[in-house]
């Protein structure tokens, strides 16, 4: 296992460097620069050129990238072009809220999708199967911004049960109960969006496993249904689900960008939009780097989970 991990890290390192190079190039190809968005009526064109020189925007692309990589190796992600505070501090404040939102949506989606998918597989073409298929279709079809607006209108504006946005009540004392009330709507939107894909994958994977010869043998032995499904079929049917989980957790960041905007959730998605609008290159690069690390880490964790679920898989 240790040799396998060393090989994977040796592969991940150049991939991560390539991702940062491509991201840095795409960000710097965007038209305009941060100085154009600095609202200062007294700033002349000469002052703008001085500001660009101070920010290093006049240097060639490769020099700027090499400088950024050099600072990254020293643990410095630079300073924000808009607030002039360290990027690590600015991004660090948003990591916690996003992890709370993403983690809640991720756990809720799999806790609901896996049992419902198994139930649909062992009762195919029943009313339960049709109902779960309808739920999956709704979750996949509806965009997050539409679902968020509908949830806000129904549960916040019309019924008044839940707050419409933010992470805590203004002027309130905060606390866990207040956080949960603000978390319900955005987490439900992300859960509904992701539950459809997981549910259909679990159903199709379980159906395929239930057709295998060793499952027929287990039925022929007269084993109870719960033993056949949960002891013999479930572990093998979870292999493709683990693959999806490894890449879906980082993908929740993309969904949280829109969801955090709709519900004004102070996480990395909200910060990403602000950094794009202000052309805050250091902040964008830090967010892209964090997302790339999460994707690569998620795929590595999925590979390691294969050996836990399936004893036939070994990484020796």
C-alpha cells in the first residue's frame, strides 16, 4: 500500500502543476485587469500604469507564473487585489462555511440515495421504483438556481418557516440551532440536485449484481432477502458508487457557487463570484488550487476505498 501511495503522489504532483499552469493562463487571458475596476476618480492613466507595475501585471505571463509558483512553494498564496489582505486569510474564512454546506448535502444525498436505490432494485417496476425514478428525474432536471428560488419563495416568503439567506440571523446570538435553520434550504437544494444521479447509479448497479450466479446460488440456498442483499450484493454494487463519490464531493463546489449566491451563504462559492467580478487573480488561483487538490484527493480516496469494500482488490 505504501508503494502504491508513493506512486500516486508522484503522478499527482505533475498533474497538479499542469492544472495550475492552465488555470493561471485562462485567468490571465480574461480581458481587462484589476486596475480598471479600482474606482478612483483622481487616478490618472499614469497612476494606473504605476499601479499595474506595483501589482506585477506588466510582466510577461511566464514570469508571473514562475513568481506565483515560487511564492506557493514558500506557503504564500499572495495578497488580494481588492482587499490587499493575505489570500490564505481571505480564503480560510470561507472554507468552513462551504465545508459545512457541502458536507451536509453530501451526507444527506448518499443517506437517502443508497437505500432508495437498493429498494428500487429489489422491487423493479413497482410503485416504489416509479416514485424514486420520478424523484431522480426531478433532481437531475431542475437547475440549482431555480430550485433555490422556489424553496425560498415557498418556505421563507410564503410560509415563513425558514430564513431566506445568510448563515446566522442579524442581531441574534447565533448558536447551533440558528445555523441549522439557515442551513436547511441551501443543503436541501444541493441534496436534491445530487440525489438523482446517485440513486439511479445505485439502482442500476444493484440490478446488475442481483443477476450474477452467486446471488442466484444464495437465493437457492434459501437465505433471507436481507442477507442476500446486504451481505452479498451490496458491497459489490457500491464500487461504482464510490467512484462517483470520489469525484462528486469536489463537484459540489460548482453547485455551491450558484446556491451560495441564491442564499447568500458566505462560502467559497460566493467568494469565487466576487473574485471573478473584481478580477482578483491571486484569490481565484487559490480557489482553483484548492478545488484541484480536492478533486485529486477525492479520486485517491475512492481508489483506496475499493480495497476496503472488495477484498479481491490489492495495491501491494
